[in-house]
């Protein structure tokens, strides 16, 4: 504890408020709240702590605080400051995993989509789903039953879906808004469990086709009924009121916590999710902070069930009065189930979590010490990919607090370089990246890692200098076996890496990730180029037809497997279809 901190602690008031820990660069690295500022802040600097708290304290050179009238005000201020500053050590409590939802878009002619960023403007939201497959399965079912539009952009003529009775064809025929609203209401009822009328209609159609001995048509409706049973009726109904509920409970030990969420939709448990976190405050405070942040980018259910023993007044406003503390009955049993799941998850995962945490924090600290840098919160890394200079691309990955931050990843199609030229490729991409950073005033990285040697490092430094930006740059060098063996430091000295160290594992993880991201992007671009060139060579298939094929089928294999009827419905002429089929036969 330095003299500045010691003197400040001595003058801290015994009042509620928010405190902000600051590192030597002046950045806020942790925000907390307290009933008693003096006691809470002092606790960080006295007594023994585990590695993660020691890591926090070792980075603190100063702190500031704001006194509030109540603990509630302190809590709300804490959340506001976390949102504004994204402090390095607070982010460890945030749940950044997103699950897919189904939405009906708020458009003149709405469509059913899957999204991980639910919109408040949507006509209907349903979810979350445990994975994309489950969401796609449900969308596929709804698309077959309800005739909302399927196309991303309205074509000029009706497509196959119209002739199958799965779309009303708004591209050609006006659809009254009343009809659209009627379909949306039917979907709402259907996914709410009130689907007896739809099922009855489908059974009736199945019987009619069967009596007419149209067995293929009858089987289509039977398959559809089986899909409904599989997709929407496989969970047992627990509550007859069919409300949407989220159920939360936790298990905490020492300075670690597991939180389990049970998702109930239409009275059924659809799935559960458990997370492990490091905490720097009391479990009760950490749990409330988690709840307060949980719905920032998610729609709220009708009820949020939570355990007793907390003062939920601090989150009532944020959670719009939807918090309920059950005292008896089935809802208490749900909370007990969530608590047991949290306990089991904690016991099964704590050792791996601690091991991974120690390795990541250890690697970040080792890298910061090696480079004499104060912070390693945000690291950006770049790599190029091309095939003998063809289709050159580049990619950037971002690691925040030692973990991949995939929402920050970026892809670049190289525009100014037409041959294999790593130096100029890197210059173009880095200029585009950091000029945009300046223009949009987005987050500045603490370190740039170039996947390559001194050439790539020089390219980065030249561009940063031209933009008057001061960001540390290092390079990762590979040996003759294409294995990472050395780091090029800030002074352009070559530092051999110990392959047994946490630092080596961490750096190769970044290098492997940026290489994977770049090469995957490059391969996809190559496929697109091959796709386009094949279509360009087919007589009578012009630009407009090629765009229709690309939009509809997405890949060359899907076009190959398309039936003549599907191609005809897309608007292709007989001669175009024949030319396509001949071209694909020659290519086999």
C-alpha cells in the first residue's frame, strides 16, 4: 500500500458510496459500491487474498470515491460507471454469451428470423434457445405452417414458397395489414401452447388427402404434425398459466461464484445455463450486480424468480418490478433445482476455472512485466492470408482480459495489393483499422501483436507514426518448422520464448486464433470467386440471374442439386436451366 492510498483510506467517510480503483496509467480498473466506504476499501489492502485479488491490488496506485445518500444510489452509480468505463476486473462478472431468439420483424411484410440481438421493435420474440440448431428447427416448422414472407429482399415475382402455400406472395400481390396481423397473432397463440386449432386443421387436411389416396400429400402433413410434437411439445408443462419465467440461484465459496439460470417458456423449462465467475465483493452484491446487468441486451420475461435473503429494492427499478421471491410451492422447488445445479456446476468446474484463471492472469502479468507496460486489457492481433497473391485478405482478433472477444473481430478485403506482399498488405489494413479508430473514437488497444517478424512490426510502426498514434507493437516469430519460437519486443530485440511457460501458451493461442480467422475468411472468399467464375462462363446466365442464384442457393453445390422446378420458380428460362445443367455435368 503506497502513501497516497494509506492517507486516503485514513480520511474515507463511514458512508455509502461507489469507489473506483485506478492503475498507473490513470485508467479505472475496478468499480465497487459499499455501505461503508472506509471499511470496504480498506479490506482490499489488509490481510491475505487469493491470486486474483492480489492481481487487482497490485495494479492499484490510487482510488477515487463518490459518496451517495444510500446504498441504492451507490449501486446504481456503480452500474453506470461499469457501463461507461468497462473496467478490466469488473468484466469478469459479466455474462457475454448470447443465445439465439426467434423474432417476427416489424416490417410491412414481416418475416421470421433468428437473432442473437433481440430488437425491442419486433412484433414477437420467442426464446432464448440453447443453440442455433434448436432455433432453426423451430423457424423451419413455423415457416412451413404460417405464410409470412421468406425472402430477405422482395423479388419481382412469386417464388416456390408461394406455390407451396408457405408465402402470401407480397412481391406480386398486395397483402392487407389485417391479414398479416392475423398470421402474427396465430403464431403467438401457436408458440404459447394454444395450438389445438392448428393441429386440428392439419389433421383434417391429412385425412382429406388420405381419403383421396394422395398418400404423398398426406405424409407431408403427418411429418408436419410429428415436427410440432417434437419441437414444441417435448417439455412437460409445470405451470398452467403458461408464463415466461427466468429462475436464478447461485453457489459461492471463497471469492468464486457459480450462477445457474433456468429458462421457462410457456410454463415449460426449455433449458438451463450455468456460469462461473470471479468476484471481488460479497456474494450477495455480486449476485445483484449480475442480475442488474443480465437483461441489458436481452428481453425480460414476465417473472424473474430469485432466492430469499436479499434486498432486491436495488434492482427492482432496473428489472421493471418483475422480481418475485417465492415462499412455497412449485416455484420454491424451481429455485431449489437452480441452486442444486449451481452447486454441482461449481464443484465440477472450480479446479479447471482456477487453473485457467491462474494461467491467463499469470501470462498477462508476465507479458506486462517483460514489455514494461502497465496494462494488458485489450490486445489486437493481425494476420494476412492469400494464395499466391490471389484473393488477399487480412483479419484482426481481439483479446480482452486474456480472453477472445469475438464481437470485436474484424475481416478485411485487401484493395490496394494484388500480389503476395505482406508489408504493403499490412500497411493498408492497419491504416484502415486505426484511422477508423480515430474517426469513431473507439477503444484503443494496450498492445498490437503482429503475426510475423520484423517486416510486419515495421509496417505497423510506420502506419501508427503516420497517424500520430502511440501504441506498443510486438511481433511473433516462427522457426523453420513454422512453430512460434520468439517474441520481437518494443525495442525490436528478439526474445526466445520458453515453450513450457504460460506466456508461450497464451501467445500461441492468440497466434493460432488470428491465423484460423484469417485463413477461414480467405477460403470463403476463394469459394466465392470460384463460384462467380463458374457462373460467368455459362452462356445466357447474366449478372441479374447470377445474383438471384447467389441469393437463393448460397453455394455451387446447392445450385448443382437444385431441381429444374426450383430454378424455373426462380425465374430462369429453359435454355438457362439447360446451360447450367450442362456446365455442371462437364465439371464432374
